[in-house]
């Protein structure tokens, strides 16, 4: 390659290299969603948990938080109940409040009803969940009858 082609190649590549680093910097500096700290799998809640065995925890989590959905174990069903997040907001005490998209009724033998455990048993609304942090890997769902015990994060050791 001639010197002229190298110069042309470098002149064309320089703006692209700058754009790539600017985009990466913008991505790194952009704040995440308010519920980012709760992402992952959790166990407990329905029953007290002392020590968390990673294999058992990841193999059968009780609640899973992601960016767009929250899944909870179903008491009478093999599948998890999945709730789409409409809003997630930080509360003054540092906790979170999730508002879910209204659950769609499903056709069943006894008519279109919501499963009794579609929500979290919180405040009479299946479309609301409040989360309080008790420690780096422990949360509670205050005033939620379906989850009277704390939940612990599943972590690999």
C-alpha cells in the first residue's frame, strides 16, 4: 500500500474511532434504571431461609427481577407468573415501588379469572409491589401476605 492510501485510510478511520469511544463513554455514564440493584434471582420470601446453597437457589428461585419483568413462583402451577413492569420508582426510604401492567384474565374452566397468586399479596392490588432493602443481598416485600419472610439473593461462590 502506498503512503497516500495509508493516509486516506487513517483520515477516514479517525472519526469512526472517536465516535466509538464517545458512544462507549456515553453508555457507561448513562444511569441505569432505578431497580437495577435488585436484578437477579432471589429465594425465600414464602419460607424463612438461613444459608443459601447456590445450586439449589439458581435451580429453583422464588422471584426473578429483570429490566422489564418480574417473575414469581406460582403456588399451584409449574410455570412462573410473569408481570410486565409499567413503572419502577425509588421510594424516599431507598426502597422500590413497582407498578405492573394490568394482568390479563385467562380463559379457564370456571370462567375468566386471575390466578389467586398473580400478584404478591400486597396492599390488595395485584399490580403493585414495594421492595425494601435489608442488606446487600436481602430484601423484603412489606405488607405482602404471600411473602412474609425476607428474600436472599442467589449468588455464585
